[in-house]
């Protein structure tokens, strides 16, 4: 829309070689040859070679010919060119721009500019391709032939195929809660080093379950061209927890599934969803059809939502999304909930996610900023107050989101429609948003999404750019896998969430006498729904009880490092499964937090840890998804790293030669501190760094932690004059985090 449409066929042509396919994340070298058209390019005219915001192509540079991502350009007639690269010099989603200006001379028809992306002539390795697969990666070419800074996009831009690499690990995914005799699906895939489902798998495995599973084959093979294998119709006929292992031909466990809990006949089971992501029609990658297919067939989700930025969703694309949600929804197999991201400027309320109960509902945009057709502009909801006014009569659920913009729930909140807040996505971890809800007295659930832009909903690796975390997932408790049941689960706040892992979690409150339970927030004025003595996560009870029994039951694929028990803004207890005497020679060093709430929240932690009078014997990374960021044991006394956080945590485990002798010196831009090794204990040593929860934490861990399943009970005194909001934050040793939605006890 913002570009000139003046005679694009006369503005020249562009060719790209080679066209691939190329491996995601590999180093390549490309020629882009622009041939001037009828008008040439006048003195001080220019080209823009642009690619998508979502792409994490290596950052192009013109200063170091021997380094990666080096770019050169040369005019065939000797005209002098000037180049710059900027991450935001064009209209979204084609933000990232190589700008080439004719600064002396001009181009006539037929003259050429040869651009070498990843020029290897001077010893450089080439350009590092984006780390995720795409059918049609494009360098689009925009021409300012008349030196007016009014650009015309050339038609028929060639595209490059980016495909996954070979597998470096395998994954096995099953549900987490099923009834005895109920069928379920086992999803299997190999992932390349950047997290793409690999089509280059060529392996055979035995399948072994820890409990009997009907219809589970003894053996499964992967063949080239397959991105996943799905085994449906499996059935467990006895109660208990199980997992399924992939055993290679040498007898080694290649992958273990998440745990599945099988229970007797009951009203509800659990379903896994990624409630937010985008495709190439807005600011993501690959098209919307591919988006839904990936969620179902590659991430093995039960449900998903497409949440494009509203100011980029045309009426035609909104209609297409509704068509696709009908097509892909198949009860008991896969559900798409229609929705969009209301993307207002922060000063007007910030991001909200809109989930409709059915297709065919209106889209109330925050603006028409990138939608050319303004015929429905009167339908816009420019502020959060306008949004909730327009949604008043809609069958809809809303949750507060943190993306580039963040939701200002202090300014605006609707107790009826906005029943959850988002704690985590690929943008980072945002516990401050949950705390905002508690401070304001809201009674919301807690969920997590990916907000993935790379076409991988439900398996959203961050890649190599500013997305600092693996995308989150939400587990919904519902009677069946239908849109009606899932929307009911969202209304009741019956869900928990994770930073991307799948685990079994239940929380429960038991009272010594019955209390009123409310489906809706009692602040809305409605009557209670029933009298109960027990409540599950998300429930709201009105009670005069003096204490409650709070029960936690967790079973994860990775060992449990700690369980934080919380009551709203109050931290009640940190429980660890290991005691002081269990501690070994392993320490954990992690850094976490963000600069502030807005877009520039990234915090750089490039630094080192150095031992004196002691030695590192080995190290292992924690949450190190961007493999371009280094973590090196450069000597027995020194670890070096490059890293950033956007709210969550990253770090490493280190095994020391001795747990008494020596000193550990931490050196980062924000924290410089020396600790005596003998003072590093089971409890965190926190080195604060300001911002939003920015700190370095150092503590000891046991050599081995076998605790993947735990049950806890705590008697919690209740307040007579304020809400008690009981929930847990569970940290696993592999770096994943799990949050339950609170159980609200209203005096």
C-alpha cells in the first residue's frame, strides 16, 4: 500500500542466483543482479533490497570483508554506490533493508548493479541464512528511479527455498491426561539444530512404553521426506503414569516422551494449545494454511489460534482465516479458535488477544494503519475502552499480551471478557503482568503462548534474533476437544502454562466446610454456581474459612529443581526436592530479567566466570536456544559467553573440581562480583542489576536429581480482608518453567 504503483514494468528487473534449496542456518553466497529499466536511476536515486521482519538472516555488514554476512555492490558503468543496512527502513513486514544509493553518476537503461550477499571473495564464510524453513524466502527489490524517495516494487521477485537440515535430536510427544481406554496420538519427529522438523530423517527405532499401550507398534521407521510420524488410535487400559521411549538399534534411548497420566472415567482431561502466532499475511512466515497444518501435524497440538496484528488484516484475509478455522476444526482431533491480535499503541491500552466462539464475527481493529480499504473504519476500536465496549455483546474471550507493545491492564480491564493474562511467549517472560493483575485486584488465569513469527506454532524456537525465549504453551482442562469446551475452560480459568514443555500438573484446595463457587468473578454481581468444599486451579470461592489445604501434584519429563508456592503477590515458600547434604560439585549460574516493559527490553549479558584456586571440569548450557551465542569453557579456570535475556533466564551448570577452595568471579556489563566457592550453597546468591528482575543467581545443585514427580500439601492461613490467590511456579532442571492459574479464595 505505501509504495508507488507508477509503471513498475519499466523500473527494471532483478535476478537472484542460486535459488536453492539451501539449508536453514547454513552459510551461503548470493548474486542479486539489478538491471535498470526505461528510466534508469538518477543521481542520488537508490534501491532497497528488503526482507521480512521475521527473518533472522545474519545481519548484513559492509565493514569486514573477512567476516560473516559481508555485502558488496558494484555498478557496471562505474557509478559510485553507498550502502547501509537497517533493521527498520521500510514498511512492515518488509522492515529489514539493504539501502543502495547512487552517490556519483547515474544508471541508464540496461546498466546493472551486482550485489553479492555473503561475498566470499575476501575470505568470509558467506551470509548465515535464516534459521527456519520457508517455501518462498524473498529479497524484494524497490526502486527509486527519480531520486524522489518514492519507491516502486519490482514485480515477479524470485524466491529461495530454505529447507531444514539433518536431525540432531528426536522428540516423542503424547497427551498429558487421558481417561482409561481413551484413544490418543503419539507424535514423533526429528529436529535439526535450529528446531526445524527435519525431512532428512532415516532411522528405525523400537517403541517401548513403561505401561501397556494397545496398538503401539514395536518398531517405527523414518524415511527421507517425512517431517513427522503420527501414530493414532493408541489406548492405555490401566490407570497410572506412563511414557514412551524411542530406542535405537544399539539399545540406546534416543528420546523419551513427556509423561501421560491415565485416570478412571472423569469429567475432564487436558488439551495443549498455542493461542497466538502469525503467518506471512501479517508479520510471520509461510502462509496461514501452513500455520494451521504445522500446529496439527508438526507440533502435535490439540488447538491453536491465528493472531495476526489487526492493522494488517484485510477484510479478505479475515474472511480467509474464518474459512480456514472451519476447515481445520475437527472435533476430538484438532480445534482452531477464530481470533486476532488487537494491536493498539501502548498509550491506548496495548496488545490484547481476541478469541471468538464462532466464525463470522466482526474484527474491531485498533487502527487501519496498513489496511488500505477504509470502508469499515467506523468499526475500529482505537482504545481499550472502545474495544471492551464493542465486545460487550460478543461471545468472546480476551487475554492481555506482551509483544512489541505491552498490555496496560492498569488502564483498562474487563472482568467478564479478559479472564487471563499472558506470562510468557517467544518475546520473553513477563511475571510483572501477572503482578499487575494481583495489584489491581483482578481475578485472572495465567497462560502462555508463542507469538511465533517463524511458522512454527507449538514448537517455536526463537532462532537467532531478538526473540529471546522458546515459545510457551497452555494446557486447558476440558470435557472434550471441541471449541465449546475449550472456550469454557478459558472462561473458567481452568488451565496452566509452560515455557514450551508438556507436563502433568494439578492443584487443588480443600476447605473444612463448604463455600460458594463462582464461574464468573463475583465482583460482576452474579449468584454463586454451587456449594463445594474443593476447588481446582482457576476456581473462585467465597469463604469464611480460616485456612485451606493446598495440594500440588506435578509430573514432568525433566527433574524438578524447585517449586515456588505463591499467594498473589506474596511468596510463601520455595521447596526443593534435595536437601543440603545432597549437594554435589555442580553449581548453576544464571542471568535473567529485562531492561523495561517496552520493545527495548533486551538485556545484554556478554561476560565471563573465572575461578581462582579451583577448576571447572565441565559445563552444560541452560536455555541456550540461540546456538550462535557462544558458551565456551576456554580454560579450566574460565567460561566465556555472549547472551541476552528478555525476561526469562539463561545460564549454565558447571562442575567444579572442589566445593571448598577458591573464588568465582562473575563479570558482565551489569554485574561484577566475586564469590567464595565455599559460600555457594543450596539457596540462591542473588546479584541484583536493576531493571525488571535483572540479576545473576548462583547456587548449588545435586550431582543427580531423580525427582520428576512430586506431591506436596500445605495448610495455608487465609486472610479475612483480602483475596488469597494460591498458585505455583515450578522450575525444571532443563530450564523450563510451569505456572498454574491461581485458585481465588475471596473472604
